[in-house]
C-alpha cells in the first residue's frame, strides 16, 4: 500500500502514531544544539508539534511534513505508523525540494503519539 493511501486512512481516523529514527533524532539535535541538553520527551515534543501543525504531502514512497522551520522526510511502515527518516531545515533546502512543498494539506489530528524507534 502506498503512502498516499496510508495518510488518507490516518487522516480519516484522526490518529497518527509517529516513530522517530535515531538518525532523525541526531539531525534535529544538529539543527538545534539547544536540544542536546534536553530530555528525550522534550525532543519528541518537537516532532509532535511539527506533525500537529505542519502540512502534509504524500506520494507512493514518502511523506513530507513541513512547518516554517522544519521538513520531515517520512514513510509509513507495514504497521501503518509514520516513520520519520530525517529532518531538514527550510533554510538548507534545495530548490527542487522547495518546489515540492507547495499545496500541502493540513490535517486536524485528534491524537498524535510519538515514540523513538527501538531498532532500525
């Protein structure tokens, strides 16, 4: 099943479970060094806020979630969970990627759960 269908299903239900990879955690700390001294729960809250307030655009293999500051590159796993692969700041985006961030949809989530991936 492709990511567009998974996103539609999750948006219809209003519930999204987000898993954050170790790589994505490292990237967000690189982007915001202040987060390095924070607890894991506070770092995961950054991802939760981006997902709750961000816009979504999906194709067959990936999902882009973005806000004014961050872009999350994600995919859905077989369990229907959104897996955040990496984090990019809007300032470092290439022009090609910036064009892809047009006409996204905003989803009003009822519940967003964020958890680190146990293993990749």
